[in-house]
């Protein structure tokens, strides 16, 4: 592993963030205030960056930016109404985390009310002081608290759409006016088109009213997760499946989604991950497994498994051999929704085989589950999964339920009949008991309970935070494993064929998140020091050094060599820092291996700006890394298609901007379309009709089918008016894009 000084690290890492693609900005000045690239350090505060200085030309790479453009008085106080989503995830420790005092790997003991290490270091490096104003809320509630008293704060948390709306009304600083003084932030926007479009609040002025937050960039976000050992128990091996005990499958309700005759040629990654090959689904030879099972009616679990085994052998002409589970869990997986339904039928009818300890408790294995079955925000993950299974865009959009159609116009998934047909299919699965009872009943079950009790089979979620449960909730010595699997084959209408295209596609792509920080006009008005300090903080966070600090925390939490340089490892083709051994120990001791909780609760990092995935990857379980490698190979080889962070040649592949540049009048009009907000909420404890339809059917007056539901949203819930305004704003944004 190559030993790098921090200066070399910045140079060799390019963007400093794997695939982020930023312009490399090298060098560290000695002044804490008069800096132009955001990478300066106060003397004595950094173990590997205090001995070097560089010229303006070297650090900025531009003749336009000078070193004193964001100069402010040392010690300038910024009143920060900022954090992530709770009192535990602010810039300052609260009593729940610090207790009576907590000593971390940097050797310092922190009390409740103390700044967290990341922000202590930011104070030292930048020469500013942070004052705690955060009320400990999520973005919407926090801004709601401060919106009428913005004179009391300098930086404030809010949702991207709300901050843009209030920015247009004059309450928040237009950061876009200062881009020429912010070389790091400006370079980032120039390299990432959709990011620039996602934060543009006004296409006439190019206004930007918030600093964007990225939980990783340009990579898959959520993915299917499965108890792969259960699939192996049922499907692998010579001869027929046998079991001493099993249940019967439910009376079939779900109907075939995939073809029932003919053949399909499907591209897969080769089993060793080295390339791509084509496999054939031969429905003429094997039939459709769902149709075969439906024709048989309710059968015992052993019969169901042998039907699926025979289908796999015949439909794929022996391609998977005796490792039939690889259809679902292999690098060369080719599974689709119908095959998954067949597997779910097998799982739920064979509790004694997959999870025998449940039998004595009178429980049965559950199929698909969500992380928190009583939380609307998490239950929506199964709505997102419906989009993956049945080829529906907009269910995992970065902006409500909007996506860019093949004709270049925005489409609202809530107004599309196909959306509700997909949810109908999910409800049919629920009627067969293939979706967990706790999801249907909105109970308090969690994924931890599902895995700890060997109760749940499959979910759709984030890789690191969920697969870490392999280390805490599963018996690894018994071969239990919960990990990501390849995304499914589905029929997607990307505009290249009227008949659609059978392929793997994911809309779950990391881009600008919906939470962000903004600068209050009333807070900094008349005080250039405050304004420049706030701008400096944002720009620094987008420098290479700043991205490391805001992800890893200070150098004390990073592994260094004898000469003070970072120890690095290869991550997505870039050399990235290795976390210190003590950091890894604390991760487990304090947060049970959950990287995100550890970073936010104890380091104060990953609260906003750019969250580097290189730190998270190091904290991922072996099972999590195994699944991530399968997904990564699928993306790298082009077998998994995805939305793109640019205006794509085929507009259908364009990632929807996180916000659209609505005018003040348009925002007021949209604010009046309350049904679209209250009946399709993504917040905990609130209603979402997508979930209701999946769990229990249609509840809107006069609605009993998919077509009527779509029409109701369009005509009775102001959907038509909303989509007109959205497309007007999108058109303006595209015109603005042509000027960049």
C-alpha cells in the first residue's frame, strides 16, 4: 500500500472521493483565515498537513481566485441551527450520547454540550467558532421552527425544496452569487451537471440557496437483500428436495408478470465476474413457473420446491447445475419477479427447513419485510422494490415521484396506471402471505428482530447498515447470511422499443439528497465576516481535505504511517484513507458496527456535504462486501443500467433533479395541492396511498382499480395542474442548462 503525504494524497486521489470526478486541488496553506481553496490548517491541528504551504496559483489552479476573497475575522461566530435528524446527530454532543463524559480515539473526553471532533477540527482549521442553535429535528421541522426567526441563526437546516422556496422569497443567501469566490464548490458543480441543475433555484439568475448533501455520489443506493442461505437450502443439491415437515402454499392469487411462452435472451455477468454472457429463459420448454404453480393450486412445500427446481433446470437448460440458488444469489443471477414469487412460496411453505426454531414458537417464515414496519418512511422501501420488480419509474425518484420520460417531459408516477398495477401485484403477493404480516399490519417489527429470530427472508434497503446485522444477529458459524443480490430482470419502457426492453435497471442512484443547509439573510446581514465564514465552510467542505474531514473526522481517527502520511487503500480506482484501528473498535463498541450512526453520533461527520463511501466500505461486513461486489460488477459490465447524473442522450436515463426552479407564485400554487402532499407522504406516522394500496387495497372514494386511481390523482387531486407547473420549471431548467 503506497505511503502518501496528505498533499500527495490530494494530488493522487483526484476528486478525493472515488468516482466523484472533482478537480484535484492540492496544497495546504498555514493561515487559518486568508485562504482560497478551503484546505488550510491552523498550526498544530493536523498530524500530516502543517508543514507545507503553496502559492495561490498552485492551490487554486485559476488566475481569477485570490487568497483573500473569503477573509473573515478569526473567531467569527456562526450560529448553527444545523444537524441531521435528531438531537443525537447535531454538531454538539447531547446527554444521550456523551452521558457523563465519553473518551474517544483522539484521546479527548467530551461532555454534553461539547462540539464533536469533526467540528472542533473545522474550528481549528478555518478559524471560526460554532454556536449551537439546533433544536434536534429533521429538516422540515427544524426549518419550521426557525422560519419566522431567521435573524437568530446564521446557518439553518431544511429540505431542499423548502430552502429553495424561501430563498426565492429573499430569506436565504444566494450562494450562486459567490461561486467565483468558492473554487472547490464551483469545480464540483462544473463536473456534475445534475448536481448543478438539482440545486438551481432560479434559471434567470442561476441562484443557489443551499449547499447540497450527498450520501455518496454516482453509485447505487438501495438494493435487494436476502437470506441467501435459505435459498441454498431449498434449491441446491442433487436429486429431489425432501423434508420431514412442511406447510402448504396458499391458494394462488398472484398472476404471471413475465411471458408464459417463447424465449428471452438475458445478459448476465459471468459466474467469475470477468465478463458478460447471454443466458436463455426458455418458456416454451419450461413454462412460466408462476403459471405452473397456479395451475397446480395449493401444494405442499416439498412439491413447490421441486417444481421450482425442475423449472430452473429446464428453463435455463442446466446452466446453474446443482447450484440453482445462483439464479437469485449468484454473480450470474438472472431472476425476475415471477421467479422470486415462486421462491417466496417455497420459503413460506418450508419453515421447518429454512428456520426450524420457529416451529416451536408457532411461527412461520416471512417473505418480504421492511426495516421498520410501523414507519411510513421505511415501509416505502417496499414500494420502491415494486418499481424494481415490475419496471416502474418514479417510485425511487430524487424529486417526489417525478421522472423524465423518453420524450423529455416529466412524468408523475402517481398519475400512471402502470404504477397501481404494480402495487396490485404486490397486494396479490401480500394476499398469499409472501409479504410479512408485520408490514401489512404496520406493527413494531424491525429488520433486527426479523433476522435475530430467523424470521424474515428478503428486503430492499441500504447495504452497510443492514448487512452489518450479519455480525450481530446471525449465527455465522451456522452459515447464516444476509446480503445483497443482483437486481431483477424486468420489462422497462425506456423509449427504445414500443414493446419495452427486458433488462436490469435501477432508479436508486445516489445524487443530491433532500436535506440541506442554507445561510440566513437576516442572520448574516450587515456582517461580512459571518457571510464569508459561512461561505468558507461550504467551500471547504467540497475541497479534498474537507471531504475527508466531513466523512472520516479528524486525523486522529485515520490510520497514518510513521512519517505522518495517511495509509490508503484502493477504492473504486482511487487511493483513499484507512480508518484507524481504534476507530474501528469504537465503531463496534459504541454503534454495533453501524457506520452512519457512529459517524453522526460520535464524530459529527456525515451530517451534510459529501459523505465518502470509502469510510463506509471499510465498516461493511464481509457478507455486505460480497453482495456489494456482485452489484458493482453488474454496474461495471453494463448489465445493470441506471439513471445518469447528466442530461442523458436518451432523456429517460436522466436522473431527476432534486429540486426544480419554481417561481414564488408556482410554489404557492403547489402548496395548495394538499392531497398530493398529505396522501402521498414519506414521513413517519403519515399516510401514503401507495403503501395502503399494497397492504389493503384502494380506499379513496369511488376508486376500485388502477386506472381510476391514476385518473383520480390527475383530475381530483390537482395532479394535472402540478405536472404542468413541474414541466414548465423543467423546461426553464433545460434552457438554463444550455447556457452553462
